[in-house]
């Protein structure tokens, strides 16, 4: 699961990773198992996620959303509707920097209100500006335990809490609060390996005005996802780069040239995902006299590891533990 596009920057600081299962995750697992033991007929965590995925694609709704990320609080207006069979989703900021993020189908763009400058964000696999859920939750069972973990109130609505617990230390745990009436996810949190909350997104209010009559929306998502994934795998296999360490459960979703906003240089960008966690790998050609940042850095839930491989500066960045990005970066070689 990936939280919020807001705000659009990638500043970083130094961090370390841990390998032990944190107390919080053990506690979440305990209460989840207790809930299931109390009601064997309960809807499974996987089924709740599938219902939420359908609701997010088929409902017309709007509300106020609060993002807590990297020590910053953002309050934004959110809306989700349809136009000519395509989804239209917007996030409009209420505080500086003023901006509006729009997703029209698979195209995501950000308009800066002060300058009216529009920046297109190449995020071809994003299906939400709030919470990205896996397009097929059945493939997650080797990497995650998906289970119910009690009920709570969010935005004055009853919700079912879903615990997303990793089976290794290569990814983060999450919790998702799903509205029991509309099945929309109203809150999500990402937890560090020590159990601390790294990121949070939450609806402060929600108005649902109907459902779409477009039955092919999910099929369009699946078809587009599979096409982009196939193109990414084929293109990366023909590149000069090789990943000697490929984390279990992750697959290539996107591989293309990307112009960096800060340096204006063009880099090659490989996007990996396991359904919840996304990883970006940037390959940038460097002149012999140029030196890029080396080593491990982090900001909140995002860790990065950079190193130089031949004449290529490699940066692995994602919402995963430090150990994951370091293992991948140190296993990248040139063919």
C-alpha cells in the first residue's frame, strides 16, 4: 500500500534497519487471531481488501483528508468521480504550498497554484491518490498475513480494521480502516520495524453520492496493469542493468526514461512493487569527475541507498526498510 502523493519531494536523512519482529506487530497478530477465533464465519482480511478495491473504483465520493508524513500535516480536499468512463480523482491543498493533484485514468499531474505550472507525474500503476491497494490480493499470501483486527470509528463511521503483517523484514506492516457501510478505506497507517507510525492518511469527513454504472472499470485496470507490466519486464531485460538480488514478491511494473525535476537530467527508472510496497531504482550516467551521494538515507517511511556501478550512479528508493534498499543496490551490476 502506498500512501498519498502529497507532498511531492524526496529529501532524505541517515537511518538504520532492524531485523527483529517488533512488539506492535506481534500484538496486532495476537488480536487478529483472537478476532478470527471468536467468529470463524468472519469476512477475511483479503475479502475486505477486495471489497474496498471495488468500492474505490466504483463510488462517487468526496471529503477532507489529513496526511501525516515526515513530521508535516497536510489537509486536502479529495474527490472521486467519473467522466466518459474514466475515473477523475483530485486532491486540492488548503495550506502552502497550494497545489492540485489530479488523476485522470492512468495520468497523474500536479498544478502549482502560485505559478499555474503543471508537472506530470509518471505513476502509471497508481490507482488512487489516497491508498493504493493491490490489484490482486490473492498473490500477497506468500509475503503478508491479511487479517481482521477489531472495529473502530473513523470520521464518525464504523470501520473494520485490517492488519497487513509482513512475513519477513523486507517490508513494512500496515493497518487499513475500511468503512463497514461503503467499504471505502477511511484511514491507513504504515509502521516502522520498531512499531512506530511512519505515515498516516485519514478522512476527516466523507460524503458518498452514488456508484458508477461502468462495470468495466476493474477490467480496464487489470488490462492496463498487465500490459504495462509486460512492457516493463521486456524492456528491463534488454537493458544493460541486472539485479542479482530481486526481493521475493516484487515484480517490475514500469521501466522508462525520466527527467528529474531538480537536475533536469534524464535517468532510467525501474519501478518494482509487491502490491503494497513500491520501490524505485534510478540509473543515472555520470562523468568520471562527477560524484553522487553514496550510502543510506531516509525520511519517514522512505529509505534510499546510492552507489556507483561503473559509470552509472544507482539509487534505490522506496517505502521499505533500510535493509531492503541496501540489498538491492549492492546487488546491481552491469551486463
